[in-house]
C-alpha cells in the first residue's frame, strides 16, 4: 500500500482556485483512504507568493493534536474542516499584497463563508 511504501498517512493535492483534495489513510480496511475536498472562494488574487505555504501551515496545524496549543488556534479539526480552513487561509494570503499579510481572522472566515 502507499502508506506502507512511503510512511505517509495523508496526501494533499492543491488545485489553486479549485481548492484542494486530501486523502487520509485509515479507512475501513488496510490500504483504504478517505477523500476530502475543500473549495476556495473566488478572490481577487493580488500576490500568490506565500499562499501555498500558508495553506500547508494551516492544514498541518489544524490536524495536529492540541499540543502545544496556540491561543485562538483550533487543533485537531476533522479533515474536511481542516482542509476548508486551509483553503480559506491560502485564498486570504493570495488576496493580499506581500507573502506574509497581517492575520485577519474575520476576513478569513468571510472568505470561508463564500466557498462553494
């Protein structure tokens, strides 16, 4: 199986404006994967530098156990919620100038609310 061959428990493929797909090992049987899709809301992309890094950081942080906890950060989201949040954060970063815009939780939630 892929998990055995690579040691990977999850595989994520980003698809730009089409969102992302996440496959997580541990379905009903050995070698089974569950698929989760996340869709990004349409944003006016101003600068895509940093969007992928922000997406990945959010996804990893959201799937980690709740240690060490950062104030205001939700850990251990289910895979679908983690992917949706990562897509929204990537879209937010792409919609702002610069690779590291100031975090704006309200703006990120507004983007997430408009995702298809």
